[in-house]
């Protein structure tokens, strides 16, 4: 997807923040002895700063998607993974699908436990700044243009997109399934806002409410996924933990439900009271990975 002069609101805000911070980090040099004689100003007079001249050497991802020099770090590094029928049993082709080379999967216990599941999932790139995210986003194909049975997985660095990973094995996922033809025009925006909420750490109320006492608290969110299928799209948010029904888990369940409500209303843009299920469609619903393995027989869903 190429960069555009018409940016979504989050992108525009990020661009302005990047420019402002860069200008603050690169002030115009001044002399401690006052202005030079040739500038015609009086001693102590405040000089007008030429912001345009200062900005000439600042390249954000929006002005130069490949060679930007301004970076704002994210709370955590993230890795994009990808698979499709074209990646089965072979290396990720260098096509318009992505201009980034694949890198090998670390041989973690989770990757070993996942076995063949991870063989066809290709690691695309790891990034840790706002600018690198937009550089990536500007160079990959959006979900609406992906082939059938393709998936993007955006997970925190060190976590593979598999239930067997240590960070995922006790968790679950919020997901929504949307009919393809009715949502082809909106799925790209939904996926973009899902990614922005994930890397911006706005899903988990524990991080945004000020309740966390640790200097670098751990988020519930491990990754987000978009999947394309012949008749529908699926968007998912994976969590580290899932309620098991124990009496002491009220706070965890409340935290999980808040993630789902934020996903439905603030990210996807639906009213909280709106019913979404129908032909090929589901509500925004949560299911633990362990219940998912039961294939619905005794699974307990949380719906918002």
C-alpha cells in the first residue's frame, strides 16, 4: 500500500507528534553572547525561529517511507508474520505481497511444540517504533487484496502465533467473523485500527487506567490476526490469560471483557448494543484456547 497525502486520523496525529518531537530535539543554535552584529537585532531580543528551515532535514515515514530519520519507540517490539497458500512448503516470494525478506523462526520450546503449524508461517519483520510500523504498513498488501486463506499475524517480539507458545497457552482470543462481500470496503480500516490499538497498548485497561504499579507492566495482549477466507474475514485479539471459572477471577474476567468492548466499539466502530451475528457473521466473542480445542462441545464463550 503506497503512502497517501490523505492520512487517517491516527496517522496524521503520529506525523505531527513525530515532527514536533524532532524539532524539539533539534533547536536552533544560539550564542551565549547575544545575536551577531549583522543580524540587526537588539541584545536580549527573542529571535524568530524559521521552523520551515529546521524541518527541511527531518524526514518522517510519511515524507520518505523508506529513508525516514525520526523514530518514536513503542512500548514493546512487534513482529509481523504471514502465510498463504503460496507460502506452503517454500520461502516467502519477493512479490508485491511484501518487500521485506523473511527471517528464520527462533527454536523456542513453543515453536518446537507447535510442530508443523509453524513450518509455513513466515516471519516478515520486527519493528519497535511508530515510524517503522508505518513504513511497514505502507509496503504491504491490505487484507482486502490478499488471496483466500491468507493470514497476517502481528505478535509481540518473542511470541509466536501458536497456542503452544508459553505466552499464549493459558490464554484465549476475542474474534469476530464478517461476511466478505459486505465488509470488503471496511476490513482494511478495521485491521489498521486493530494493529494501532495493539501497538499503542490501548486494549488492556490495566495499562491505560493507571492501576498498574510496576514500572513496565505486562499487557494481556500477545498479538492480533486478520484472516481471509472464501466467504468471510476474521479479526482476532489473543490474550495471555483466560478466565477458567474460578471464584477469584472476577477482576481478570472484567479486564478481559473490557478488551472486548474496546475492540467492538472503539476499534471496529460498532455500538455496544448492536447485534452482529447472522449469515457468516458472529458477535465479538471470547473463547479460551483450551475451550477452542473442545470444538464447541463444552466451550464457554464471552460475548459483548
